[in-house]
C-alpha cells in the first residue's frame, strides 16, 4: 500500500505444638479458637475491619475506573519520528516564512496546522518575518491512508464466585478469620472481540534555505518525518499532536529515529491509541 501525502487535506492441618514452633501464638478470647501470626495484627486491626477496608479499596478502584472511562476523551498517540538536518545548535533569531503548497492556500484546516508549527518554531527561537527578509522557508505536508481492518480481543474481568471464610478449631486452614461471610473472587469471565479500522498518518516538515529557492538550487536545512498508526481516521484529531511529537526534541540528532508518546485530549475513541 502506498501512502500519498495530500497537502490539503506499564495446608495441611497443624496441631498447636506445631503452630507454636513456627511462631504462631494461640489466642482464645472468644468461645472458639483462632490463631494469628505474630507479624500480623500489629496494629490491632480486627480481621473484619481489615476485610472491610479491602472491599472498600476494591470499590474505590472500580469507581475510579468508571469515572476515567467517562472522560470526554483522553488517549495516547504514539509516533515514530525521524530527522535529518544541518541546523546549527543555536537557532535564536533565525528568520523564517511559512509557504503553503498551492492546494493548501485556501484551506482553513491547513492554516490550523500551520499555526501549530508556528508556535513550536517560535518557542525554539525562530522568528517569523516576510518572504523578502526570511532566511528559511518552511513547508508542511501530511497525509493519511484508507485504513485496514484490525481484529483484537481482550479479557473481561468479573466476579467468578465466592470463597468461604470460616472459623476453626485446631487447624490453620483459615487463621485470622473471625466471621463467616463469603469473600468474592475475581478472574477472567469472558473475552471481548472487536474489529476496528487502523489508519497510518504521515507528516513531513521541511526547512529550506530561502536563498537557494531563488537560485533554483534547493538546499534543505531540515527534514522531519512523523508516522503514527491508530484508530482515528481524521487528521484534525491527531496532526496537532504529531506536531508536538516532532518538536519534543528539536532539531534532535541528525539521522536519528525515536518513538514519541503524547497524551491528547482528542475525543476520538476512548481506550484506544489514536
């Protein structure tokens, strides 16, 4: 598949003697006998209170997960960034002008992308000026393919049953338990299969010596290429973040390729990579 750049658009039982030999102490404050490890209950927590805290923590985690899923849109954009350049280390004061391709001249979408690049260049010490006074000309191109189908599956986590918690007399099968309420158990209860379309997006940024343009002998000062793949087929949702990925380390080491991970607030599809 060829991608064309289009400018416009992380037990067994143990008896009491055996228990004492391994450091377990006997305690009979109630009508039944329980055992506890000397390193446990240091804070004098009642087992039921400990269990209650565990249940509350699990509930809090569930609530937090639900709230996160309810956010209007927060996703991770991963990009591969490759650069080649002959730029000096000190870029302060370098004047530039952004020149659109003919197909981009009347595009409001392109103007938005230009503004994203402009902000990053200015933050790096460049200074925008007119065509006549500029030392460098900046060109921006981008494109997206038609996508390909991707089938993926992931486990569904849920309650798988309950585990009894009972008192005992002389065994260590469930020491430290003081009530008979059941404990829920969790695990994989199923599998969800989804089919989505994955798109490849490409962005190129070229910085050219402006004088060489006038002489008809083009001299490139910088070539930057950003490639990302994800489930968003709309450039407007991802390209501004791809610009950030490019300028994350600018101009960077010439001839290097790196991976960038950028969090975006785009409302494309929650829970997937954009």
